[in-house]
């Protein structure tokens, strides 16, 4: 098993209108959740380019969480619907390429769901931790000749 | 096959402290670096590769003259990735330098000649290294008459304003300043450099050498004007602007015809330019 | 120059003893698969052994409020490199001239080059795409510092003047007079044959004068401007350098290609080579005109034909050069 | 196949000035290879060929004429015509500027398979006719030689053309051979899949031949070459290579026409088409959409449904 002292680094793309507000609510209400996430605020889950997720994994993130508004709540009406399709394809492709499925997580967290946000983060950290440090897709320049 | 294994890493920059940063215009700053007692081995016309750790490298011509001891000056226009990073630096930060690279202005050919300097915008930076070299107290007598014609887009775009005043007050040179578009405070001449050249400079072209540097469009029309005035191609000296990475004639970027602009240039006479393909 | 003859399994035995630090190019592995031992490493392009696809030049890091830079001392263990004559010529005649110039020797390249022992296999079955004879090469070309191996009546002829570096020479039995003559005759014929077919002397300057010719446009239309030809070409030496890592990292030197649009893109947005025409012309002229004009007529191409083999649209540099050479003299 | 018909059509098009130029396949001096050619005068039309080695997707060259006024004739196989459809839907070129010469396509021959099945064979041992492929006169089963992408091809006949050459194919290779080279990879475990892909990505030299041969990769500046910001390093390290190919695959999601030109262009023979083909298989199954087959429905990533699959979202 991975020795327990290792803490995964998780990049969390939170949509400004819902999930970021949810995270804020979790903080304001003093809800406990693991400190492993580094939050990046994005206008909408639909605005997340797959390139950001791959770049996070390349720079050494052990896990990526993308969270947006529940379908129907999107400030931009259909941002999360487009995102849902894109993330479905992205996750299938990554799993097919051999990346551990538990490295990439998606969730809908609304502005009032502070509790759910802390649960989601705990669940993500517990899912990533057994996988150990990320070694696939991480940038690595050892010469091969 | 002899390999000189002195193993000097030719790409390793040396870091020097920025002593002073002089804002010239909205997007041009002059950086003065403290060589900590050393003297730069460069000659006018050469450039150095400036390295900003974490960002990258960019070739910038050295604007200080070798006669200014213990320092190096670079005037940098914010255009790309590295120049913007340099513009974000402040005094006492360290900047990586490697060089000097490139050939130099042909000092020996210019000695004992009349010199006509023509500069446009930031193009004054490389020429300033040669101008200050020529105007240096010990060197001035090695050169005959000197005319400096400098033009910029607008009064705000003039660089080295504090030094232009000094040049204006000197009696052993003729100094002409022009702007493409004046504004209400501007009292001086207004007009494009090639036109101001034709109107104000009446010299015997066979006894003069002309050194030009500026944006490509200005160089093109200025050379045309000089040729009309009777200047001979070998007497027109300019610098070529090309993308560069290594500065040592290896990485292939600045290759035009059989020349590597970073090694066989950037200073070329118009005569040489005539048999280089028009690919710069 | 001492020479000798070894049996096939003596050679294979020798290869096996050194297989751990033996690099073999893909062309050799393709032509003579039996010489490739399982632990020797196959490289697609000979230049990968010296001019690495990516190479760390120096490290930098942010520490106590300022940037620090420290050199990386290149280290290279001695290795053998087995290649065909054309590929070996790319090292001796082109890459060495660029990276080992006396005043500006690249320390990484020099360290690897110092530790390299070159083994050149005579080329017995050229491909339809090969044209080494056009550019001054020949299938039995060799270099005195290298070990030259030529398949000779189901044995192998060996020749080198660095025999202390190649311990197989001890196993070599000396050739009798008739065999020696046969080898001499073989090589003399090959040299003469290839010398007549060499491109005429005036080609470098002739192509240079054809710079403005309209033919370049039609010639280069089908080129996709990908980098396949330049990254599999043994003589292409262009590279890029950029910083990898924000607060702690290294300056990374990587391969680059004149076929890519950003190769000559100025920070001002101006690009002297904006379309496929200029870039294809640059690749051809750099090898067949600019390099020879700088290096006393030595071509920057060794005629290995790899770029013709792998081109997705079958762009053929040999046909292109021959087509332009016909136009020298009667410029349209 | 059909060279004489093809050349007559080409000459007629140029003579009547219905088109300014014709983009087609030309013969070369090398065995089993053709090349893309552009024809502006009648006499150049004689070089036109159509055989199972016409592997380039010629729609790629339309991007040179996006802002010109040329009327262009283009030889299109089944997959090429789908690529043209996607370009039309993405408004890269106007239909009235195109004259599509449709080719009913029996499939393309894979060079490695040909080498393995008939080592040391020379081109004139073969006859590639519309009735079938013959080696020294006796018929060869195309299944032995077809490209992997062609074995799973569903649209051998062009969907959109102004003139069709040859009788339309009655069955698609997908129906006859029921072979899909994605299946063995699906059966691998994640670790085995990763080892396989990292081995392939170690071979990649980042020459971008796959991207530059694709008709639907027409960005002015590719993310892979951008320096402000620099997403991937230009070094051909396995991780940067895989990042480039994965992001390019995402950019092709719902657009890739499964022609396999990228795989044929790869100089180090990486089966790179598998990535976009897998995404297309997912989209065909989940969103019932095939790129370039119908011009009315919106591209999958530009639309959505209430009941899109979402159980993977917490």
C-alpha cells in the first residue's frame, strides 16, 4: 500500500456560479474536508478545455476534479450540458488510453450544497490516494539514448 | 579528429544584476547591467542573447559602447514572450546574458571617414553603441565629419531623449531630429526619415559612409534615397533583422543564402545584401 | 591502415560481447537483421546518438530571492555505433562540421562524439530511393577512424587504422594477395562509378541563382509541411531552445524543422517564410546550395533517401533537385 | 482503375472551364505509391491514376483555396467525401466552388501487409482492376491486404459527388469482414493498454505528419506549437507526445471521418488512427452521430440532450 504520509495534489476546476460558491459555503460553514485540492475558478464547466485537464496531469497533478452547476441551473443555460458530453468522451478516451479512471472526477455541486462539496472532495481524495503519485502523462525528460 | 574538449558550455548564460531601468517610451525600456568590475568584450553592432529563467532567450543588440566601462546597456521593446518578461523585471533582479555574438560595424573601414548615421525608432539602439564609440573623447579624432539623423513615429516614441539633447549641444556633429507625426508641443521637423534625408543632407556621396538601422520599411526607402543621392552600395551599411536562437550559426533559423545572419551578420553592406535572397 | 578477414560468427560473437553499448541504425537492422543483437539498441536516425532529440543544456532555479544558473557537465560512456556509409557520412561530413567548430564546440555533442566508435557496414543492397552517388558518397565509403566492414564471400572484410579500439581486429586473419586485389578493384570501380554520377560542380551556385524561379511553387505544392523528412534526415541539424520549468528547470534543446511555420516567425509577426513554397525551397537549397557554398562544395545531403521513403505525399528531393538542375543555365 | 474515364472527365472539365484546377492522384516512379497532384492544363491530366494506393485525403488541400475564387475539382473516395461534407458544414469552403469526382472505393492496400503476403513482389505482378485484385492472374481476397481503417469502413461509396466513377460498391468492408482493430485493445486491461500506448508514444517523433495530413486540422496556429502559453514542450518525450495526440483526438471528436490518412502519413507507423476512431465509435454508440454523413443534424459537441449519459458525474 502507499505509505500514508503521501498526500495527493488535486486540481479542482470549479465553476464560478455554483461549485465555487458551494466551496465557499463549505468554508464559511467550517465544514471539514481534506486540504489536497487547489482550486481554479472557471466561468462555467462548459469553459473547461480538455487541454487544461491534460496540462494539469502533465504538470504533476495526481487527480483532477471538475465541478459545475446541476443541469438546468447553469448561469449560461446550457454550459454544463455541453460539458457533460465533452467530459463523457474525455473520460472514456482517457480510460481507453490506460489512465486510471479514478484520477479524473466530475461532479455537480450547486451554490447551496456546501455539505455535498466537502463530501465530493473527501471522496475524490480517498479515490486518488490509493493510486499513488501520478506517473502517467507527467512531464519527464530523461534522455532515452 | 581534434575535438577541443575544453567543455565550455557555449549556451551557459552568466547572470548580471540590473543596476538601473530607464523607461524610454510606453513599450521601450533601457536596462543597465552591472558587470561587477569586468569590462565587456563586445564591439559596436554586436548583440547578446538575454535569458530570463523560466521564460526563454531573445537576441538583443548591445546599445552601450565598449568605451563605457563596467556596464552593459540593452534597450528592449516589449513585443514577445521574453521581452515582456524582461519588462516585468525590476532593479536588482538578475538577467542572464551570453555573447557577444555577430560581426561588428566595420570600424576599420569607417576610421578616417565622414559618417552619416540614420536611425528609425528602436533602430537607434544598435547605432547608439557605434555613435557613442565614435563620439568618445579619445576616438572622436579618428573620424571626420559626423551627421546623425534620427526619426521616430511620434515625439513619445523618441528613445534616449536625455542623450539626444547632449548630441544636439555638441558642435563637432550635425544632429537632425524628425518625427513622422508631431503633436502640439513638438517644435522640431516633421517628416519621414527618407524625405528629411533628401531635403537636408547635401554631401558628396563618394566621401561618406552611411550606417542605417530601423524598421525594415524605413531601411528600404532610406537605401533607395541614398542610392538616388549617389551613395555607393559598399558605403551603405545596415543590419538585418532575423529570428535567432543560438547566435552561433548552428540552429538554422537565421540562415539566408549561404549566410547565418547571427554569425556572418547582423551587419551587412548594401552590396552584400544585393546578392542575398530577399528572404528577411 | 590494417585490414583482415573474420568469419560470420566471429563477428556476431564480437557484436554480442559489446551488445550492451552498441547502437544500430534502423537501416542496418533492416538490411542485415542478423547483426542486431537483442540488447543492442536500434535507433531510427543516426543523429539521435549525438544530436539528441531533446537535451538539457543547463539548470536554473530560484533561491534566496534570486535566479541561479548552473552548468550540466555532459557525460557519455564509450559506445559503438553501427551504420551504413551514407549515415556515417552525415556524422563526419555534416554534423561534425556544425557542432564541433573549433571556437564553438557544443560540449554535449563533443562528449558523446568523443566516446563514439563508428562501425561502417558496406552497403550491398541499396534501396530504389538511395542516391548517395549524386552527392559524393559511395556504398563503400569509409573513414580511417572507423571500423569498415564489408561482406566478402560469406565472410567479412575488416579495415581500420584504430585497431586498438576494435578488438575484433585481433581475430582477423590477413588476406592473401588475390583477395586484397579483389577488394581494391571492387572499391576502385565503385568510387569511379559514383564519381561520374556526382552532381556537376556548378549546381550549388546554379541553384542559388534560381531562387526566384516560379518552378519552386509547383514543385512544393503537395508538401504537407510536416516535419517527418527533417526529423528522419541524418543531416538536418536545426534545433530549438526554450526554458522548461518556471521556478526550477532547465534550458531544453530540442530538434526543430524549417518546415514548421514558427521556425522563422519574428516577434513583430513578420514571417519571411510564410508558405510551403519558401520552406520547401529552404530545405532543398540549404542542403544543395547554401551548405556547399560554405563548406567547399560538400553537400548537406548524403543521399540516404530516407526522406523519400517516409514522405506522406512522396515528395522527392532527388527529383526536385534534378528538375531544378536542368534549369540552370537557361533561366526561364 | 478507370484511368481512361477519369482522364477524359478531367480534360473535359478543364476544356469547358467548369473548373480552374483539379486535385487528384498521380503516378510516381516508386512501387505501390501515388502522390497528390494539381492539374491546371489539359495535358497534365494524363498523369491521373486511381488505384488502391491513393491513401492521401485530398480534401486537405482545400484549405489553400479557402479565400481564393478558384473552382476546384476534387477526386473523393467515400471517406474523403465525408471530410468534404464536414468542411462544408464548418463553412470552410462553398459547395458551388467544388466539383466532386466520386470514386467507388474497394479499399486501400496496406504496405506492410502487402510486403508480408507477397515479399519481393514487383508492381507488374499485380493487376488492380475494378472487378477485383489479381496476383499473377488469380484473385486475391482484399481482406488480406486492406488497411485496418478500410477493413472497418462503412461508406465505400462517396456520399456527395457530381460524377461517380465505377459502379457503387454493393457491400461495405465492415459488413463483409466484420473486423475492427479496436476490439483487441478493448479486451486489454488498463495497465496493458497503458504499456501499449506508452510504447507507441515513445516511437513518436512529433513530426506532426498526422496533423498536417488531416483535412479537418486547419487551425492557423496549433496549440502544440503555441508559446504564449506553451502547453506542450516541443521535445518528443512520451508524455508530451501522448498529450498532443490525446488533445488532437478531442479536437476531432464528432468530426473525424475515419479515413486513416493520419495513420498512413505516420513515418514511424504508429496506429494513431485508433484514438480518434475509438472516440467516433463512442459517439456513434452514445450520440448516434457519424461525421460527414448528414448535413442537417448538429455536430455532437455542439448540441446536447436531456438524457445524455451522466452517471459518471457525482
